[in-house]
C-alpha cells in the first residue's frame, strides 16, 4: 500500500512506522524507475 501511495502522490520517499510491535519498527521506502519489491 505504501508503494501505491508513492506512485499516486508523486512523492519519492515514505516511512512506515509500526508502534504496535513489541519494539518500535520503521521501514524506509524509495520509489524510483528501477524499483524492485
């Protein structure tokens, strides 16, 4: 869903923050022409 949001918004970077896990987690997503998932 984060990658779809980046495409739709035209933004290049996003952070996914998870406060519900036993310890705080974060992931950084970068959208680009040769993006691999």
